[in-house]
């Protein structure tokens, strides 16, 4: 039996966090939830998620800073950001920080699941050795 992909969901909005976590759990993922970036960083020290889904705007630490910290702890971990702010500039900036995708809230479940599948496939390729070449050729 294939091990389920581990996903960490980070959102200070309790309802959004539960909705995303529930969707991912029903879709067969092993889901951990964190109500804020500090809790997420503590969870990251105990687990190595295959992917992180995080809110962009949270009190105490932005999703962009969280990406930077995640990459310091577990380089190459794909991060999908979700935001209530509908601006291309925020999403473009988020991708510069390393987000693989930036989705607007309310998140479309099919769009989120598709983004997760793409990110997991690309993340697996990078961890298998293809990502180092791709990263160096993109620089």
C-alpha cells in the first residue's frame, strides 16, 4: 500500500483551515493543521511534510516569511499559498519567494486538488535529483 502524502495546512482562519484540512483528508492525504505560523514551524521540526498549504496573510508572520523558514528547514518542500486578497502582485511576489501556486479564497476545491497533485509530482521529481539541474538552469 502506498504511503499517503503528508500535507501541512496553515491558516489563522479556523473555518478555512478546517475546510481545507477536511477536503484533503477526504481526498486521501495525511493532513496536519496549524492555526498560526509559529505552530506550523513547531510541526515542521517534528514532521517532514510533502507539501504545505498556507494562508498568505497571518498575524505575527506572513506566508512569505513562512516559506523562507520552511525552505531553511526542508529545502524543496512545495508550498501553495491561499489568500483572501485578489491581487496578481501578491501572487507574483509569492512565487518569487518560492510558492509553487497562489490561489484566492474561497478556494475552489478542484483547483486546489489539481495544484496539489502538480506540486507533489514536481516536488517528487526535484527530490529525486531533477530539481537541482532545473534550479541551476533557471538561474
